[in-house]
């Protein structure tokens, strides 16, 4: 790859094939588009390394854990000779990958992937790769957002991502498929920058988020837009517009084409309490 390209930004080139991806290139080839990846930051690598150590000890080496997995840090895997992915961490059950493979790429889709978000890869990780991982059948997907100190775990159920765990700040993670180990998030932030101030939100957005959070906790699924309309006494266009604005502001995320997929990206501690309106 040309040394003149930025090392800190993600670029995309369409209509590429796997021959365009060299073994040592920092690239991903997804659905015919070649994405040139930025260099990994110290913080990014620090979090991914701690995750691999915590999970690998129990699930690969079998020390104080069940074993039965191969756990890797940033490594490429190839899909049917057409696509190349490079998660920040990934793993295979040994029943699907009995032996370590030779070469720099693995030709078996992993059972688990994890991405550590950054400003340059956030949209790529949350949309492009999330959709692709579902399409190729990755069973479990995690992501860490250092900017707001949050962690999200998802399980692929009938082709759709279902959130299975959300943790933030100094929580201790216990999440599928590695729920036999406890992973303290506080270790990830040690020696790093102070936590940024909570996200800016309007009073109306705070009201939306409080209701979505409370509803999701009770029903184990996010509300539909018509339920938000009913609770907040708003017309459907107003609710839809507000949701689009909150997504653009980074307060929530949604899975395209999936109903009831609103995920709150604001740490729970920054959310106001929900106050139900009198009917």
C-alpha cells in the first residue's frame, strides 16, 4: 500500500478482489470493497490484549476455565476466497477448528469476534462489519467503546443480532460465550486519559432515553416506535425524527431493517431516572 495514504483514517476502494489484499496489508475486503485500516493506537491495542489474555487463559489454555477454544488477537480470516476480515480479537471452538492452521489467514469463520471502536472505524465496525458478520454466520460479536467506556455483547439468533449484555465504566464483564470468566473493565482504563464528560443531550432526548432504558429492562427488548409515541404522547413523525437525530448524535444505535433494535450508547450512570407520565 502507498505510504502517502493516511495511517490514521479508513479508506474504501470498490470493485476489488482478494488478489488486492497482500498478507501484510492492513486491509479488509468486504462484499467487493477494499477497506484500508488505520494503524492501531496504544489504547486500542491495550484493551484488545487484556481481553485476549483474560479469555485465552481460561478458554484456550484451560487454566481456571473450560478450554476448548483458540483465541487470537488481531488476525485475518478469509471467507470462501472472496472476503478478508481483521477483527481486533477473535476465537474458534476447537470442534470447528481442531488444529492450528498454517499461514497468516484462517479459512474458517470464527465463532466470536470483538472490535475496539475508534473515531476512524466506529461506523465501519458498527454497521459494515456487524452486517457482514451476521451474513457469514459469526455466532457472537462484542465491541468495546473506550470513548464512553462501554461494552456490548451480541448473539446471532435467526440471522439477527440480539444484545446479550451491556456493561460500563468499572463493571465486571460476564458475557456469552465466555461467561465462565469475569473480566474487570477497570483494568482497561488504568493509565489512560480521564473519562470524557457525559454526552450532551436535550431534555426531550433525555426523556426518550430514560423511557427506552426502563422499557428494555422490564421487557428484555427495546420498545417499538408506536410504544414511544403512546408513552410520550407524541405523533409518529415526531418520534421517528427524534430517533434519527439521537442516532446521528451517537446517543443510540439501531440495526438496519430490524424492528425493536434500539441500543442506548449512553452509559447507564449518565441516564436520568424514568418518570412515567400520568394517563
